[in-house]
């Protein structure tokens, strides 16, 4: 699939929580071709600081309008710069990169933690199967804007918070075994911090339900050239940026 | 776009290697070239220098392999590559479809291994080999060859004896006197020199209180190292007669011009490929415009103009 390097135009952005923003960017090439699970890399300036482009999973597209969404947490240099961008400002976009989610299943359970929910938001909006449920892992009730984002795209939203300020107290793994028993899911899709994904895979695997994970690793080029983001697969080395970021849970052995 | 008039001024011969433009790619930053085909017309760059290739496949280093530092990056990829046999069988036929030069960067554990690799790569489709005697990220070989005149010369001789291709030796900046090594590899029969490889550096995470990189130390590249690279090209240009391919933090045509003035006959774009994947091609346009505006008929007229005897 063709990849593009384009200057996108910021259409707007707003706060979803104290440190999470959603940004809409006009970039028709990306909006028309991106699939759920794919990502773009961003550069906000032409300077050598920050040097590397930063990867973000595409959080949604409006194919007619020619725009796409990014949901990001303000944590480092690039995201601090992104936060200052105004409507009409330009931003360099490289993408769409990598391979997205397999969408050939019927009933899906999406499980996400933090901004790992961003690519799942795109998946929920563009899932051809019969029903989609989402299990949302948040730190506190402040992050439960996710429920609103998923409400019109999923049949059911189940929330957990670390501090118990909303939904089930605990982590996504707390309600998961019960959900898998009753949910009749054909596929589980996970995106979030690695320990969370490992814990989810450990619970899903014995059930035999196919499970896809979306990995994140520090990347250099995003094009499969620099080999900064490789990990071990079955009988081969895999590149998170090019062979992933979405893998079947058994496809990668160490991540 | 680079027109015919521009192309004429840009063509250069580095030892036996005729290049359409004086721009290649730094090994490890451009994969095998094919990864960049969506952004670069591979026919329009002087040469593709491919990822470091070894006799056997290598998985590379464990743990985090890259981290950003001020105006630079540290990497400890550790020469992950599929091995020379896979390169010859699967990658080279694809590269042959492009009208460009192919420089294969090779790395061995011993002088004999460099010789064996050179012999295996003495085939149609390969135009030059670049001896990587300066990788800071591998346990054996690598940097050890690049910091000793005797060991560097042995590697060059071993490769030289078993190939008809242009032999380029890539020097490490992690030495007290870069000119000593440059003279040693020239005397041993290297046709050209490329420099610089990365500078050894490290970063510590103040929260975990551990080194960030899986291999503790890594190689620093990017604009942060450019002044060091320009200085070393300038020194080596005065020490040897063989041509130099200059590299180290080149991110614009202006940066490239500096290297030509310091004595480089050609340049390589490295880390900047990650910022702008078109750069290996577009940088030539800026170089050509500079030549035209300043009334230079050829890039070769620019080489070494900043040297003290010019």
C-alpha cells in the first residue's frame, strides 16, 4: 500500500481530560487510505529538536471530509508542541504505516488501556462484524470520556478504573474471564501498555479465541529500514512498524 | 527536479565508482533502499549504501535500541540483518532493477570474514563494498578493527585481495587521531574512505536509574555529531590522497556543501532519512542550485576548497 509524506492542516483540537487531546487533521491521502490499526508518524517542525518523527495510531477517519483523528497524551516534546497547534497550522504526516487489524470476525471484544484505546476507537467505527463490545481500562474517572467516544460505535462499554472511581475497581483483567464466558466473542483485540496486553493474552489464550495485539516500540524510521523496533516472532524477526503494529498474540514470542 | 544540466554538474567518480549524484545513504539508515521507494526515486540517487551485512544472520541486540538525544539519536541495533546469502538471493535482484550504484556495507568478526564477504559480494549488481570497521554495537570485531591501525589494515588487505569492486573503508570517530587510521587503510589498499561512523555515547533514565539502551552504550548520530564529522573529513582530506565520502548529521543541502568544502568527494545522508524520507533525493537539487548560482561547473570543483592549502 502506498505511503505518503504530506503536510496536513489542523482542523481543530480539544481536551478530553487534563492531559489527553483529540486533534483533527486534514490530509486526504491519509484519510482515504488508512485502516484501523495503522499509524502515522508526526513532525511538528523542520528543526532537529525533536529529531525523530513520533508514531500515533490513527483514531478515526472522515473519508469524505478527508480528515483523520489523533488522540494523544501530552507527555513529551512532540506532544507538547502538538498541543500548541491551532486551526490552520501545518503538521508533517508520514503514513499510513504498518498493518492494521484483521476484521473478518463476527463478534468482537476490544480491550484498551489509556491512549491504546485510540486505534480501537477507529476499529469500533469501522468494524464490519455483528457486534462490538469494548472493555475500557482507565486510571480514574477523569479518563472515562472514552465511554462517550465508544458509546455510538459499540454495543456495550465496560469500564474499569485503578482507583475504583468509576466502573469496576481493578484492571481490565478483573472482569475479563467472566466476559469471555458469556460474550460469545469470535475475536479479541487489545491495545495498551505491554504488561496489560500480556495479562490479557494469558487469560484469552486458554479459551482458544483468536486475539490480536497492537504493539508499541520506540521507532526510528517507521518504514522497516532501521530495525530499531524489531522483536522475535515464530522463526523470524518481525518489525513492529512494518510487519505490525498489529500481530496475532501467538505470532510474536518476546515483546 | 534535477534537470540534465544539473545532473551533469552533479556526477562524480569516487575511486572506481561513478555516481550520478554525489549523494548516497549512510548504512543502517536506509534499509536496503526498497523501504524508501515510495518517497525516493532510487534511480535518482548516486548510490544506495545498504544495511550492514554479515556472513550469518544476526538478531541484533536485546532491549531498547534507539533513543533521542539533543539533536541526535543513540542506537544499539547491533547489526541485525538476514545475512549475506539472503541478501544475494532475495534483495540484490530487486536492487538490480534500479539504475543506481549499490554499496554493500559489510561487517565481520575477523579479517578472514571480511575477505569471505568481499569474495561472496564480488558479483554483478554490487558496485562497491564498504568495510564497517567502526560499529560500536557488537561484541566482537566492529570498533576493535577501527581503532587499531594494524587491525584496520589487515581487514582492508583481506577484503582487497578477494574483490574487484571498489573498496571503501568506514572509519570510526572514536579514536585519538583519525588521520593515522586513514593513512593505514590507504596504505593497505582501500580505494576510498567514508567517515564518520557514530560516536559512542549513552543515556541514563533518571527514574529507573538504569541505562536506557539495551546494550548500555550506543552510537550517536544526527546533527549533534556534524561538527565532529566536518572536522574529521577536513583532517583526513589532508592526510590521504584517496577520495572521501563524508557523513555525520547531514540534514540539508547546506550541510552537504560543508562536507564538500572540507574535502569530501561525495556525501551520505543518514539519520535525517528518518525525519524526511525524501532527503536522499531532494538534497541533490539544493546542491545543484548552489553550483549553478556560484558558477561551479562540477561538484568536483568544490571539493576541499576550505582546506588550508587552497
